[in-house]
C-alpha cells in the first residue's frame, strides 16, 4: 500500500508567500490612488466658483462684482440662454464667461440676441469653437502665457488702465474698425469690434483681470470696471449643463454627440492631468516590479549548498517560467554527456546524433524507446510529458551502464 506524501519544498506558493510578494505593489498602488484623489480634490477645489460673481475664492469674481455695484451697475447672474437673451438690451453688458462650452445651436441663438440688443457683449477666452458664430471675421491664433502687457492701442479703456495681466487666446482680425490691444507676439489678446446700432463686442483672451486674487494688481481693476461698467446693467452669463432652453424650443432637440462634447469640455484639466500621472506611475511601478531580463551572472556562494537543493531551485525557476523546452534540453544534454564515455564516444561528439546514435544502437540493439526521439527529440508538450522524459532518460542510462 503506497502513501502520498506532500514535499515540504513544493513549488506551489502558499497564501503567505503570495501576500509577501504582492503587498509591496498593493501598498504602492494604494498610495498612488490616495495621492491622485487628494490632487484631484485640491485642483477641483481651486476651480470652485471660477468667474462666479458670488464666489470669494481666488478664482472667483465677487470683488469686481461688488465694485460694479458700488458704482451703480446692477449685476444679474443667469445660467440659461433664455435668461441671458431676455435680459440684454442697449443699456446692458452681456458677459459670457465660457463661450466655447455653448453648442452650435446655443451660439447661433446668442449671436441673434447680441445683434438685436445693440449693447455690449464681452466674450471671455473665446476660441475657435465659438468665434465663427459669435464674432464672424475673427479667427483664433495660438494661445500665449498670461503676463503683464502694455495696451499698444488707442482704446480709451485700455489707455486709462495701462499695463494689465492678460494673455490666453490671441486673435486675428482684418477689420479696420476693430481695436486691437495688448499684443502677444504680434497678435492682440483683447479685441473690440464695433457693431451697427451702437453696440460692440469685446474679446478678452483670458479671464485673469476678473479674478479676485489678481484684481488689485497692475491696471486689472481699471480695465475690468471699464469693460463691464460702461452700461447700467451687467448680465453675467455662466453657461450650465442644466440649460435645456434651446433644446425645448427646438423640436429636434440637441444631438447626443453635442451633449457629450459639452460634458467632456466641462471636465477640469486637473482631472485629466491626474489620470495621466496615475497611468505613468502605474507603468513605472510595473517596470520596477517586472522580471529583469539579461544574462545570468555566476557568483561564488558564501556557503555550500547541497546538490539536491540547487537542482530543486533550478527546477522551480524553469517551472515558474514554463520553460519545459530548456528543462528537457538540460536533461538530454546531461544524459548524452554521461553515456558517451560508456559507449566509447568522445565527449566532444556526445551531442552529435551521427556519432552517438550508432554507438548506442550497437550497445542496445533492442532498446524499447526510440533513441533519437529520446535524446534529440522535440520539447515536451506538458509537465507530464517532461516527467516521462526524465524517467525514460534515467532508464536508458541505467541500461547502458548495466549492458
């Protein structure tokens, strides 16, 4: 009666070993995840209330709104296009904080309202997605950094304000009646276009002069108050995804593609950069923990190791890498090297089938296994075939020694 005994040096990993190997990676991934969440939260908190006249955050605009109210200008905050169109008039200024977020249908409706009002419209950071509809004849150049710039034009508001912090979008216009101010590499970052009926449109390349944290620097406050306070009423339009007024008025509604584009454009850039940083950190962690490939380096062992332990360790490595072909090649090579002197074959010819196989056939003419397939055959298909190969090689060597 046979009894199966589990070897204490089995190649299978225990749960404790798996945990020991994986816990470093898990801790690293946890730290990266926590850092990404903290970074995204901080970045999103920085942009909370951006350009909102009710917000006292650094990127809010409560300070300029309060100064305008002190000068007798009424400030009305709207979040829908219907409200913005209804509130505009010859005695009002319409401030559109993010015109690029508007859909094509909303831009068309807004342009009609701008034309009919004969008032002033200020577009903050308008780029190529909105210029064709809201400011025909003006195109967008490459953006530039925000820095202190001189007016460089005869627009009274710019001349009185002097140097201001401005940059962002740059504009190209061929209209002779347009005022182009605060040049950046030859292109203006502020453009004023006169319209028939006494109205005008002001393109502001960046919103920095409206921020609470920048209002007291340079001539930012002066330019902001002049651009937004030239009329009695100021309509502060903050585009919102909840604005369904245009879709309700249009029987066809808004296409799913344009709604998806509007949502993606509202995602803060900090989240996108945070995702990229997490992906890069994951790749670096994978490279750090990956198996190093390269030539084996022979080192002198500090202690003597039993041959059985060295053999078993090497077998573990072969099994971990599913290297049955290499394991079979090592077994066959060792067998050929040992039986060659017993057959009268020189050691240097032990691995030549033309020299070894005839001598083996002469010594063992009735051997059970085919010697060519046994000593020079293909790699085993699975672990069971590898074990059978090892048993057959041992049997062959014993037969050669006893014959």
